[in-house]
C-alpha cells in the first residue's frame, strides 16, 4: 500500500511538472530532474503493471511506445477541399454559391502545408487525437500529439465536448535542423516540411515526436457540445480564446474581389513566414448556409482551396560551390545573381549531383531557371541560354575539405571523398557513434560534435572518453551543469551493449540489426575480430557484401588501435545476454492454443523480453489474448470481455516496430 501511495504521489508530481513544461513553457525542473521522476514512475509500473491506468503520464507522453496505431472513426467527416489554381476559378466558386440564392460572407485563411489532424477535448481535457486518414477513419496518435508542446493538454473554461481540426506542421527552422541531423547520420532526409511533419507524427516512440519541434494551427471546429456557434469566424475566435493556436491569418469579407485581394496579399508574404503555406482557403462563413450548399461526393460546395503556383525566375550562374556533405558526398550548389522568389531573396540553389549537371549541360555564365515550390530549398530546373564559349561545369577530382582523391561509387550518382580521416567524415562518424541507436550519448548531437571537432578536442570515437570538463566549458552555451550532464552521459555509454558498439562504429553496410546478429553470434569484440570470412558470411541474413565490409573495417589501419583505446577507456566489449525493450510495458498477455511457428514458451519469452507480462488466465486486466489453433475457453472468455485478440502474425507485426524479435 505504501508503494501505491508513493506511485500516486509521483504521478501527480509528474503531471504538474509536465503541465508546466508542455502547456506553460515554464518548467521548474531541468530535463535531467524531470527524467529522473519519470524513470522512477516507469520502474514502479514495470513491477506493478496493475497500477497503470489510462491517465498515467507514461501512457501519454515520452518513452513508452504505442506499438501500432488504433483506428479512429471520425464522427464528423474530415473533408478535403477542392483545389483551384486560378483566381478566375475562385470567382466561379462565388458565382455558384450565389446561384443557390445565398448571400455569403467568406472567411479567407492561409493554408499551412502540414498534416491534418483532429483533437478532442472532454470537459477541457485533451482525450484523443487522430490523423485524418481517409477522412472517415484515421489513426489514433494521441500520445504523439500530446508530446507536441503547442497542443494544450487542458483548456480551462472549455465546454463539455469539443473537437477541432488542425494542421500539424514543422516550422522551417526545425525542418532545416532535422535535415542537417539526418544528413550527418547518413539517413534519408525528408523532402519537405510536410513529409517531415507526417513522418515525425507517426513515430512509435513519442519522445522522437517531442524532439522534432512540431507545431500546430487549428482551422476548424468539428463538433461542440455545451455551446452554440453559428459561423466559422466566431468559432475560430472562440477556439483562440480557449487557448488553442488558431490559423495565423483569417479574415472575413463580403465581396469576392476583396477575397481575391486577400489571396494575393497572403501570396506576397508567404516566403517571409517561418512556416510553409501552400495556398489560401476560402470558406462560406455561415454554418446554415454551408448546410444549404451541402457537399458533392468529393468536396463540400461551400469552400475552395486556392493553390499558389511554384515560382520560377531566371538568373545568371556565377559559380558552383562544392562542399563535402558530412557523409563524404560532394554536393554542388549553384550560386547566382540574387532574385526575389516567393517573397525571399535567393542566390543559391540545389544542383543535386554530377549527373544532373551533365544532363543540364550547365556551365558558368549560363542563364538558368530557378524554382521554389513546396520544398524550401530552391532548385535549378533548366538552362535557358548557354553562355557563349562556355563549357559544362566539371566537378573537382579532389575533396574540397581535405584534398584527398574522390571516387564515384558504382551504384551512386554521388562523388565521395575516400579519406577516412577527412574532417567532414570524422564528424559524421562521431555523430553516428553518439546517436540514439548506437552509444546513445544524450547531449552529444550534431551541433556539439561539430564544435568538438572544430576545436580539435575530438578526432575519433575513442577521444570522446578522454574529454575533460574544462574543454566542454569552452563550447557554446555550456555551463557547469550541461558539461556535467554530458560527462555523465559519456560515462554511462561505456556500459552500452556490444551490438550498440558494433553499430556505433559506423561500418559500411552494418546496420543495427546486423550488429545485433554479430554480437549474438560472437559474444565478444575479440571473437568478432578474429572471425574469418566463412564464419561471418555463414550468419543468416549476411550477404557477401556485409562480410566484406566487416573484414575491410577490421583490416583497416587504425581500427585495432581505436578499439584498443576504447577498451582502455572502459567501454564494454562483451555481449550481455538478451536485449530487452519496453514496447509492451504495462501490457498483460495470455497465450492460448497452438501457434503456427512459435511455441507458447517462446511467445511468452518474447512478451517478457519486450517488457510485458504473460498471464495464464483471462481477466478484465488482460490487454491481449494471443490465440492459435484449438484455442478453447480462454478465447471464448476474451470474446465475452471484448479483449483484443491477436494471431501470431499480428503479434509479430507488433514486434517489428522496435521490439526484440524471435530468433530467425
Ligand atoms: Zn575529404
């Protein structure tokens, strides 16, 4: 009972501090202290899953993964609007509305380029959030939405029930920051902020969503109980007064020509906003008029979305700037006479790679067309006039960062620096080494690593372990506390399991999964280093290329020395049994019947290794029943209680999203 009370108190404390942090932007605790509280809560929950309720913090924000997304049926359809591409079509829309005998007022709003979601509040408490999906059925992403700072978890003074629709978006700064980070880690970068927002929202781990800097604008009232509202503008005013972030710009007009002027005004400033807008929406304001107009099979008749065209302009190519991306890839950027494009001054644009340059046949002095569309970074689209006597730009043979020769890899269009000591590549390797999936050194992100490398404190992974506090204090924004936290995180990383170290070494073609297979097979770094090609390529799932990459890595000059220094520093080189995850934290499973491939013991072991509990009897507390053939009374009981029932395939799918998986 004592522990129960402690748990309840802890829960209240965390809720209070999370409210300060997420809703008020006024935390009293620093992140480290706050994390300590949530860790404690999770420990208790792991021992006593029966304490866990829907209202527990761990069920909403941070660490605990939603292993997949439940479906949500939208009570009010989340309609999509008809797109129009000319102002004349906007005038036609107005004529159609008036032909129905309606004298409309219109609200014009900037249309944010993001991901459409619904938020539901009961008595002022955020209870559910979902994606639009197909408009009728979406996905439950409550936890991830709850991790977004700008979404209020409580709305004091809200009515009994409120559902609003909004657009989750990634501000331009956050997008550029994310792309940089992904580039450093050698990951595929998102094409534009909209994709980035969607990808970040549908994460299985809500702490990833929380870290991505997403934001939200609410643009529609879907349902309300406990208050009568008759028009759109009033609804937005009301929602804003409740404390929800609403569309940044919405105005009401009677005359369609005023509507058009507003569309043009929004268009003229769109490049200067901190987020992307891809259009302007025109909606009939009055709800009863909307009802009278109704919808076609596809779209409501009371609104249209005007899409701004991508803007293209010409300029003269002055230079091509070649930089070494942090993955060692040489990236050409066009430099030209400044032009005004979609509201911003632009003088640089993407030239992609060597093939692209050859296809365009572009050279210095040529007149080029530059476009800025939904994507933030402008690109060169064509050459309109070649300079007289000019020639196609030739990419350099040597790395602009270190001067080493560059090679073109067969399967890639990219040129790459071959020097393993190239500062650009050292940076990339270090960021990878410290990243979440590898040694997980909290506080050692790209910005910090860049400074460590630039200041000459760190050249390779082993140097990380001889960093001193006095050095860290020389970094931007590093005070005693941050330096201490980073040193603690570095110290803690020494205990990382062997597979994380293998992955962290950044060996070509060896991802996290391959690293785990290697660790499981060889158990120690010494055994792995001594392994021959046959032994390695004999591992299930290992092709010749992976074995070759691994052997190359160990044969490389410097590898032995690096590993020896890591060992001296106290970094763990031994595989410690089975990995565990928390994806089933707080979940109770009952396994029954004969499964197609797993034995009951194997299934139960997987449940436990992924943080769940296996029980032998079905009760109201049972989270899932995993049923195979000839499942008897337990299955019947589960059906009576409405307990979710899984088959083996469904169970394995849940594990695919970050869980410890069965052998082979
Ligand atoms: Zn180089």
